[in-house]
C-alpha cells in the first residue's frame, strides 16, 4: 500500500511538472519557463536544448549508424495517438529499442511526438546553420536499466532522443499518412486515437541514417532535465503540405 502511494505521488509530481507550461499565451512562453523550472534558463544551463547545429561541428568518424531493433517489425496490439495539450504523442508500446552509435547501452523506445509552428512560422526546435524547418519529430528512448522515467531523468544519459527534421514537398508520405489522417480526431487536449502498428523504419530517411549530429542536452520542455543524448539526423523526412496542414 505504501509503495502504491509513493508511486502515485511520483506520478502526480511528474504530471504537474509536465502540465504547468505553455508556449504562446501572452505572459507565458518558453522564455518564462525558467521562472518555475530553473533548468529551463537557456543562458544559465550548459546542457540546454534545443541548439543550433552547424556544419563546423567536430566530425567523429567512429560513430556508426544506430542499431534500430524492432523498427522493421509489424508489432501486435495497438499504438495510442494522444493530444497532451502541447504535442501529439504516439505511444508505441514495447518491442523497439536503439543502441550503438556511441550510446552507453540499450534504450527502449517509448513514444514519438511532433513539434510544429503556426501557419506562418516554421516550427522545428533545432536549427541547422540557423535554418528552421517546418516541423521536427522526436523518438524518445529510455535507458533500459531504469525502471521508470523519473529515474531516467536523474541520469545525465538516461534518455536518447532521435530527432528528425520534417520538410515539405508535393508528394504524400504514405507512412506519415498513418498518423496524419488521425490528427483531426486528436485536435483537442486529452483526445486519443488508436493506431495500427506499422514498421517505424518506414517513417525515417532510411538510407541516410548514418548522417547525424550528436550532443548532450536536455528535454526541450519543462522540467528541461539535462538527461538527454541527442541524435539529430541531417536528412529530413519529407511530407506533403496537406499532411502538415492537418497539424493546425
Ligand atoms: Zn520533443
């Protein structure tokens, strides 16, 4: 019983941390996050994300492509697409993990989510040579030695996030379509939809996965924990304009 109460408290505390922030509500935006969450001050913190990536960063030829286990498989069961009020999150259940590429261990894939701007502004979080892409996708993976997210956030390398820029062209992306066609049904906070599992590799720029930037950073939203090994892929995912417009 005591254990159950402690678990509940941890969930409650974690929950309140992830709820109490906003992006563009007048007085309240990312510049104000640091008032409540000290780690979110971009100037004060060394390992702050997102960052600008540039082509002059040190090249490490020994870093090979990551091993993406289970990404080619059609998993059983259902995935859940959820609007959490800040993003659209696809919870992918068990069966996928990432390792190699300089990561200190195996990381289980938990979820992926998207960041986007408004109709008039590009919305990627990271930039490349100051260029901002229309959208960015994050695949969040937790070091398998941790029992839960709270524990992983206390470890400087507790999470490995794979980041992909999303750019536009005129061709529908069939794989992205499995998510984008459900976006109207999760337009409001708290809404969920069921997604039939598909091989996640289909979403990714498969022939360019050895080209990436690596740095040690943080969550890009409160509590901004400095617990993330970032892998930012250089080659974007391409989707059509009609697919991105479903996000607005
Ligand atoms: Zn993110």
